[in-house]
């Protein structure tokens, strides 16, 4: 049986006895129906992992004893995914799969063709929801590094690094410099507007083809990350 992996934003020291978060308590006690003595693994999303033993499960609390703590090397894909906001179920899917592929950071983008961007009062709830998707994807995929989730920004507000790439169908494939990080920009339904593309090209952003077909935004994100991952030698 696979050892359960759970996210904990902080990990203490070996031999510590700690109480799990409400989220992890519910998962262990109600979903897995774990028993005292069960071995689990915790990770903090920043490379620290810890093996632990379940000591006691009460109605509202699970206590564990921390054992060996290790540091995992950062093997994330050195790419930030600049992803235009799309319909929420499709955005959720894209965030999950990008995390499974090991993306370093995710930058939600508001563009000219973004359909009903979230208002400020809803944005915090959406961020919590998105963070939970990233965490769950890391738990599932044995990824010890949770991607950085940045605040949504208008396209023209982004700080564009030297190696910024925009997915565009009317271009050829391109080679990146694998010694440098990259920002991959993926547009919404209908793509980036002509004005937005003009803005990007004036900033020396390089276009990259994802193949001969027109892809949905969420599909384009995964194809783009896979192509870059090949050039970075990860796939």
C-alpha cells in the first residue's frame, strides 16, 4: 500500500509530537480510516519532507510523531506559466496538470478577451481554491515543491524576463536557452488580441508554435510545458 503523503505548511523537528491540520485530520480519520501506528509522509511544499507515525486519532484531532526529516532538491521545471483566466472548471484542470508536470510558478493573466474576470471580493476565495488544487496535485504526483501562485495581473502589468515565450499558431518551433528560466504565456479563448501581441513583440517576446492545430487554452498550456520540458531535459 502506498504511504499517504500530506501537505503541511510547516514541519517541526524530529521526535516532535504535533497535531495535524483539520484538513489532514479529516483525510486520515474519515477517508483513509487510518489507525495508530500508520506511517505517513508530510511535505511543506518547499522541499522539506518528513516521515511520521500516527500516535492517536480522536474525534476532532490526530496526533503524529515526526521522525526522519529530509531535504529534497528542487527539480521543478524552470518555467513560470502565464495562463489567461478561463472558465473555472477548465482552469482548475490546467492548474492540476501543470503542477503534475512540475511547473515552478503560475501567473494568472487578465487579457482583453478574458471572460468575466473575478472581482476583488471573490479573488481571495478563488486563490484559496487554486492553492488547494496545487497542493492536491503535489500530494498525488509525489511532487515536494508546490508551485508559486502569483496574484492575477493584467498582461501589460507583467514583468517580462528575457526568455519570455508566447504560444502562437502562426509561427514555427523555437529553441530556448536551457540555462535560463522561461515565462510561457498562454492566451484565452480567441487568443491574445492584435494589440496585446504587438505589445509583447515590442518587448522582444518570442512566439512559439504548439503544432498545426488550434488548441484550447488548457490544452495549449500542457503542450507548451511539455515542449519546454523536453528542451530543459526533464522529459
